[in-house]
């Protein structure tokens, strides 16, 4: 895995199908209320999921995972898909997300990478779709992270870039396990991390590659 800059899509369960939304609840990013898991995908599609970000984005809707996969295939790109289950829905969310991707994604194309803070969700995904690559997601790398990677059959490990110093980066690099970091918006920090061998960066700013090149 070579160094690259990427963004993640966060997926949670509605009452019926997986949808793309960052939070477990609706209040921050939509004009709705309550838990995402308490609403059907149809009900969620009626909400305004863009106005909170600015008037230009007013009227944006919450997409389903199936719609997102259709878009990725149309654009000929892949993605890191973060499984973000509600409490009590870890295994179900992992299973449904993995099955949806495995059923929809054509053979021969680079496969989306599944990641999650929930080991239960990743294990459920592994059980139903073992060929989908998985990444373990942490805020700070635990001391036993290499053992966890082996135990879960993970491809990569992901963590908060703010918790990493150069010594830790070097130690991870020596294991050969790809390390992906979030959230990197500063070009100088991005260059530092890439130079240290980080395999991928998650960012809020799509022009980060261009700014890193200058």
C-alpha cells in the first residue's frame, strides 16, 4: 500500500438498510431528531442533511450504502468504509454492511476497505465476507495492537495522527503493517507523516494533495 490521501465514509444502520451518516444521532447534521437506528431509510431521506454545513448544501439527503456504492462504481473509485454501529447493533451492522459490499462490488476491482472501532462489527463482517479487507480503528494505538491485527486478520491499523510521534511511527513502520491516520488537514503535518511511512491520510480538505506538492 503506497502513501495516499483519502477520505472515509461512515456507515450506520437505519431500521432497514445501512446509510451514510457520521453521528449516531440526527441533531448535529440534519434537521431531524433521535437515533439514526430508530428511523427507516425512507424517513431519513426526508431530512435535510446539508444545511448545517452551509446554505449551498441545503437539501442534501442521507444516502444509503447502496447508493454510495453505485456512485463509487460510476466514478471508478474505491473507499474506506467505516462501520459505525449503534450500541447493541455491532454485529448486525458489520454483517449487513459487509454483505452489501460483497454482493455489489464487482470482482477484479480494488475492494473497499472496512474499518471500525468495534471489533465485534469487524468480526461479524469477517465471518460473512472474509475476503473484504479490514482495518482496526483506534484513537491511540494500544500496546498490543500487533496482536490484535493478527487476531482479527486485519490488513491495516488506523489511529488519530495527534497521538503519534516519530518514534511511534518508526516502530509501526518496522512491522510492515500499513498505518492510516486521521484527521490531517495541515499540509506540513501531512508531508511529515508521509515521509515517516504512513500509508494513508484521512482529511477534510480535498485539496490536501495539491497543497502537499507545493
